[in-house]
C-alpha cells in the first residue's frame, strides 16, 4: 500500500501562492513579498490574545508558588526557547534555574543544525526527566509544525508528573491540543519558502514567547512602571542603566545614584527603598520581601506621573 506523508497537510509545509516565482523576482519585489507576508503575523498573534493572557496567568501563578518555567523545542523553535531562557537573568535578575530551555541535540545544536535529533521521542522524555519536574512547574512546548516527536516526548513526560503544559505551535489543529493545558496557535499560513518555519512561524513564535515571559515577569514585580528594576549589573551598560533608573525614581544626580547603588550592593530595588524610606540595606530588603518584592507597594508611590513628566517636550 502507498504511504502518505504525515507532513503534507501541515500549513507550515504548504506552498504559498504569493511566492511561486520568487526565484526569478527582483530583490525589491522579494523584500516587499516578505514584508507583506510578515504583516499577517501580527493578525495571527492578535487572534490568540486571550490564550496568551491565559498562558501568562498560568506562568505567573507557577512563579509565585516557586515553580520553574521549562521551554522545550527543536530547530528554530528550540533556539527561540534558548533565547528566552538566556535573557531572563540579565533582564529580570532571575536565577538561571528559574527559566530553562531544552534544545533537541543539546547545546551544540544551538549553533549548528543537527538533523534527526527532533525525531527522538525518547530523548525528549529523558531530557524532561532529568530536570525532576513537579506540579509547581510549567513546561512550554514549542513546535511550529505541532508534530515534533522530541517535543511530544518531553510533554508526555511532563504530563505524567503533573506539570502544567503550554503548547506553542503554528498548526491550530495539532493533536497535542487534547493533551495540554493550553495551546497557543497563531495560524500564520504557508511560508514564502515552503517549510521554512524560521520565517513567519518563527516570528510569531518569538512574539508569543516574548509576551509569555515578559508579562509574567512584570506581574511578579520585576518592573516598576516600565523600568527594569531587577536588572543585573554585570556590565557597564547595565550599571549605567541602573544609575539612570535610580536617578529617575529617586531624583538623584548620576554620581549620587552611583554612590547609593554601591551602598545597596547594586541592588536597584533595595537602593530605591533605602533612599525613599530612609532605611538601611537589610531593612530595605526586609520591606521588599514583606511587599512581595513589589517596589510600588514597598514605597507607596506610583512612578507613572514621574515618567510621563519626563516625556513632555
């Protein structure tokens, strides 16, 4: 009997009628083609806004209970997960274990494609198993096609231990929607190069993951207004940002902000509370803990009017 391809009906593998002659089109026309196709990404992600919001709630509750966030994927999907996990510590001051990424093929596959590793269902399960997940944790499976065996294996293992599961895909009809707590599926349609999901599918996935992680971090107090008050200060650029934040919030000069941060051991949140409430570093840290790490509650001030005043011409 003839065997039918299991990929042939996937929207991520479909032929895009817009780009049938892309190989003979002028470069400027191809640029316009890509731009016009990318416009569809915003609309596709917009349709998933309620599901994205639900995902944020799932993650926020997990973080508040001491849970971890684990992203698992292969190829472009896996690399996008790696980017999210890698950017959390410097941006929001989180420990590296809080948001982690599992990439099919391991670290080497992040930099050099390793074909075939995405097909290993058992290794996906083992990769999740090594993390010793619990019911407080959330696993975000990322698969543009919705059928990647490595991701399926990982999510199946996560389900067995009771972890919450969010699945990000570009195939709304994926069978996995029946086995996860939440599916987020922006339907971006076929790529200009059939099957090249690093294009629209990758862009949509990046947008969704950005929102899931960033908004969750906002909701657990990692910002004050839109200021990055849990920023790590491991580089001069980040130390400069910390000084400017202190200058804005506390109304201090650049040099005075630097001196305050040094007394606060470069803990931006603590520095704000120390100056606003005339407290020592240990006292400021204690007050922040009592306020669930929310600067707004710790000092009883709203930063929005100050920020708006800065924007006036």
